[in-house]
C-alpha cells in the first residue's frame, strides 16, 4: 500500500537533484536550511517577541507551538517510525547535508511551520507573512539538500500546524 508513495518520494528527490539543484543556489539553500537547525531562528524570534509587551502572547504561542512540535515530532514520531534518511536508502541521491536522527517527520518543517503559523496568527501581517514565507522556504530546503523525503516534510508541516493550533488554544486569544 505504501510502496507507490515511497517510490514517488524517491523519484521526486532525484528529480530535484537532477533538474533543480544549481551550483549558485546551493549556498543560499544551505544557509536557509541551517536557519532551521535546532529551531534557532524561531527561538530567537520568539524571544524578541516575548521581550515586547505588545507581542508577548505571540512569543509565548510560538514557544509553546515549538515545544509541542518537538515532543510530537522528535520525541514520539521519529522514534516510533524510524524511517532512514533518503540519502542512506537511495544510492543515486547525493545529500548536501547529513543528519544523525531519523527522517520522519521533518523536525525543521514542524518547528518552522509551528512557530510561523503562531506568529502569523498573533502579529500584524507585515510580520506574519514573511515568517510564513521563511518557514516554507526552510521546508523546501530540506528536499533540496536531500535530507528528507517529501512525505517527511508534508507530515512535518501538518504536525507544525496542529502544534500551532494547540498552542494558540492554550495561550488564549490575541
């Protein structure tokens, strides 16, 4: 039942490698993907918002959403599913970065979407829209660098949205 999806996942990554990877774009995408390492860009943004009385609820919602996303993704799902990284399974795939943990779901995607969605809901659009754009670019970067399957990223996005929704419920209305 899952075999056609698994095969499509691999074909998409090889398509990206063959037709979308460009030498001049590699350093840009590597910089983008590194912004999501440990959720650092989102942690810094949450801290900056927490430091401003006007945006404290936004910063709190971001922090709670990332915590929920981390628990669901990195503590539970990755260790339950134990999906190997694509570059360890697809010999033709040459990853631009490597990772030590399991592949499913994408933690970068979860934390990025969780934080950006919470920020979008609790701040003016001129702050929320760029946050969502950055989150989407970080998600796409995980495919470009060959460290996640498309379904890893999609489920990471879903986990991020659910985490943001939960955080917004817990932290109250704006």
